[in-house]
C-alpha cells in the first residue's frame, strides 16, 4: 500500500501532477494476488442487485404525441 498526500506543502503532490505520479508507481501484485482481487470483485458484483430486464417487445412511443394532442 502506498500513501500519497495531495496538496501544495512540502512532501505533498499538487493535484495536476497526481495522475502522473500514480501511473509511475510500480505494480506490486503477483499473479496469485491478481486472482484473489478478481474473486473479491466478482463477489462484490454478486451482492449488487440486478436490474430486472422487461420481457416482451420494447414499447414504441410513436403514437404518444398524437394521443397528447387531444383530438
């Protein structure tokens, strides 16, 4: 784990340089750790509620404007 302090003081990283500093950090995960992280992300995705997908054809809104005019 790496701690970065953002700010304008000594030992701190200014906001415009933060993204570049993060990209320069070494990648420290081994292949086994990457598998663990993927498993954890999958578990988090399983907890998230799924949005229901409506069955049947998609509704068409072509006639809605005509009905609103009040013939």
